[in-house]
């Protein structure tokens, strides 16, 4: 049921929101935080300010809008508190040696009045279009997938002085700043996983090595490397030329158990790259046993020790990057990550952090088992199932409230121009 009311939210929601009360300086902020998170978790088809307000009895648009755009609070402080909440429970605490996934995600946005908007590559549609892109760091530790930090990428065309503007930062630069935030918290990853947009940036990889971080990242097929042939000759070639020159027996089959099990063929080679001292391990990952038959080929680089960077380790570790894609789908599809009615960067970041909080609420209660014990008689194996369990709790509480407050609901419907009779 789309309609909700703050007066009838499940007790577990209020107990969890109380953990954030120290972030707020006014009762109004505490109230609108609960209203906004409740709206994001509700069953409204759209999760913008108007729909959140219209579908909740006792919630008003102008108060929500003020909370998101004008109220004096810090999205950074809210995010730090969110991560502190996760660290307070043994079931949700971040494990050592986790994978830190760096990625960016975009969505279409018409017009040019919203901060950061510009004509750029949008991953979810697979082409260049007018839109907004955010850079995120994401955690996966074998048990849980958790967003850590996010920053808005300010496209050069959205800034007064373009690339020369003081506010312009390239995506790899933003990514390093986000990684630094994790390190400053004491979150030291076992591996940093990146796609070719970051792995192909030598400066980015050197910044990781400067911080003594291990990484596994994508490379472009036209990246030139130096390697020794079987005849001990020193050769410089593009990666795709290197892959084509390798014998078929150089590739090892590795089964990968995902939603749809598949087998990949992997070959690892020690190479030298320009601007980088020493050698790095390059992996060529194909979806067929021979180069000529492969329709999908990935080129990866890692600074993990050669003995540890086996074909199986590379494939299974890089597959963990899929968890950030899963998060984006869930946050956009269920929690309205790309649905907002604000234009300035500060308000955009506030919306994104509130979505992070809504996502973390479901994750926290899934890991601690509360939703499963009270509102489900089956395992909650996916985010969608856990969210539906909480929505069941919301509906149950709302129906009980409606039975006792029909006059309030009549007035709410009347204010929207409808008759409940």
C-alpha cells in the first residue's frame, strides 16, 4: 500500500533512527530524517519529494524540501554516523581484508541547471548523453555489500571555467580522495578493485601503490606493455596483440559460479609498463578457449605477488566488482537514488546519503535477523525480499492506525482533492 504515516512506523524503524539523533541539532531535523527515510523505503512508485510527501499522512512537502536544501546539517557527518552504526554490532561490523570497489555510475538528466550535469558517458544506458555521474567506493567482505562514500563528479561544462575551474576534479582524483576517507577511518582493504576507467590510469595506480595498497583493475586492449617471449626476446606490443600471440595452452580454464555458472580461460604474464618501475602481472581473461573464438576479452592488472595472483584468484576476485553494480540497481530501482527535485550539489549529496541510510537500514536488519524473525516465514536472501518484509511491517502498522484514525485519513484525502467514503 502506497500510503504511510510517521505515526504508525514499526518500532524497529524508530529504534534504528534514534541511533542518528546525535547528528541533528533540532527536533524538526530528527522528524524529517525519519519522514524522508520512511518515504524512500515505502511503496511509492516515485521517490521524489512530492511523492514522498503526498503518500504519507502528516508529511508536508515544504518541510521535506527545507530539510533537504536549507536545514543546517552535514551529509558527511550523517555518513560517518551510518558507518559507526554498522561497526557497533558483531553481525554488521566490517571484516578485515575486505575488497574495496571503486566505480562510477550515471543517469540521464535533462537541462543544464543541475550541478554536475553534462554530456558524458552514462553507464546504465551504455552511451553518451546528458546526465549526472557519481563516483563511489563500495565494500564487499564475503558476507555483506555496503556503500561507503560518494562524490558528485562535476562535469567541466557545468563549471564556470570548465577544466580550469578550481572545482574541477577528474574521476580518478575523486576516487583517491574517497579511498583516503576509508583509510583515515582505519578501513584498510585487502584489495582495491577497479574497472578499466581507473586501472588504465597510471597515476591512479601509482597513488594506490604509494599507500601500499594492493589492486586488481581493468586495462584497455590498446595499452602497450613490454614482455619476454618464449625465446627470451624483449617485445613491446598492445595487450590484444600479446593475447593473440600466446599459445592456446597458455590459457587455464577457471569455472566461475555466479547466477549463471560459466567457464573463463585465463593467462597471466609478467610485463613492464611505461611510468611504472618493475613488473606487474597482467591477466588476459576470455570467454572461450582460444583468442580467435573469444567474443569477450578482459585485460586486468595487479600488483599482487606473482605466486598469489593465480588465474582462479584473479577471476573470483574481479567478479566481486559485480556487487557495486547490484547496489546501483537496487538503490536506483527500489530507493530512488536518481529521483530528486533539487539542483545544487550540496542537496544532491544529501539525497544520496539519505538513500545510503535507507539501504543500510535494510542491510542492518537483514544481517541481525530482525526482519526475518518478525515479518517473514522464509529466508530473506535478497535485498528486495528484505525490503518487502519491512514494507509488510509498514502496511500492518498502517492498517491498525487507519482503523483508529479514519477521520485523520479522511482529511488527508480531502486535502488531495479526493473523497474517502
